[in-house]
């Protein structure tokens, strides 16, 4: 979700890469769970989050839709987010002791907090593939040639969100607790840029096409079950299928059949 706020207002004024030290470590959060409640619809889930939740918890997207996640429109695209309890306004995965019941499978936004991501403007884009030249990693084929020119992103520290005093310094990559960071950052970039392409496309389509495209994105990246194993390879395949189905690179196959869904 895009936020139109000044970075100076919400951060310490610095941008960080995955190898930088940042004063974000809450040292176990002690008895706090304040960022697990009152989040409204803001914890938006990406395909890796759904892979973690479905494969890691041995459940299906449709099952999660019963009471753990919900769908909302984000900048024109229908995407899932963590659902807050209607009475307590806390996340459905928060247990009675005030701890996350799915810590190992928690979504990317929860792993980041109190860090956020700042996507670089076009004229600040540092490299073809990702966060920075020095961070650039080869793709599976050994070539650094994603289909889109991704803009890259940096991390920033949200200074007004987490009340824990005396946070200590931690390496960004360690804090976000995600293996294979190079591939993870490539995925984050590609997903972000794909969604921007979809948003642009939706803005000039008819209502009927908007519905078809949203169903395609939902079906291909979220509802269709993932297999346990290499998430990134599965994502790349689905991304290529979506690009073809939406004719983003001139190899159009607009007859793409998404998985039937009753959502
Ligand atoms: S608000 Fe800060 S201290 Fe509290 S649970 Fe979230 S990250 Fe931990
Ligand atoms: S998934 Fe876990 S860490 Fe994330 S908001 Fe819910 S309870 Fe908190």
C-alpha cells in the first residue's frame, strides 16, 4: 500500500540496506504485543506470506479466509490482508498470552516491524536487479536479467510506531529473519513492480476486464496451492504466466484460465 507521508516525519531520516546496523531490536518484545492489534487492513499479504501460511501451517487459502485473512482493494488490486478480530481488534493469530501463535510463519510485514520499505524513485534506481549494485545476486539461470527493470528499495526505521524503549542495534538482514536474502529482495522488487504494472493496467480497463484481471492475480498468486520447496522458483513461473496472460511483454495469451474460485 502506498503511503503519502514524508519520510522525515516517520523515520530517523536514514535509509538502510540489508547489511546495515539499525536500532530496531526490541529484544523479545517482553510483554508487548501492541503492533499485533489495531492494524486495520494494513498488514497486506504477498505470495510468500501465503506460501508460508499455507505450506507452513498445512492449510489452504480458502481455510485461512474463514477467519484469519480477508480480501480488500489496495490501489485498485484485490489483495489479502491479516484480519483483525471485530471485538478486540487484534490479529487472529495472536494467542491468549499475547504472543504470535505462528511466529515461524509470520508475514513479511510482521518480520520487518518497526522497519518499513521505501521504494526508490525511478531516478534513484541503483541497479537492474534490486536493492543496490553490491547486493545484486545472480538469478537461477546465472543471468541478472529480470523481465522488468525493478526500481529497488531501502529499509527505514519507523520511529513513532513501536513503544519499546532502549532498542538495540541489529543488522537489518538478521532482524527480518528471512533466509536467502538476495532472492527475497529480488522477489520483493519483482512483486512490487508487477503490482504497479497491474494497477496501471486496471486504471484503463473496463469493469469487466478489471474483474477478470483481479481474479487472475488472486487465483494465480494466492489461491492456487504452492508446493513445499523452492517458493521463489514457483513464484517466477507464476509471474511469467501472469505477464503472458496480461500481455505485459508482447507475448499475449489473454485466454488464460485462472483457477475457479468461490471467494
Ligand atoms: S510494538 Fe514493538 S515491542 Fe511491541 S510487539 Fe511490536 S515490535 Fe515488539
Ligand atoms: S501474524 Fe503474529 S506477529 Fe503478525 S500481527 Fe499477527 S500475531 Fe502479530
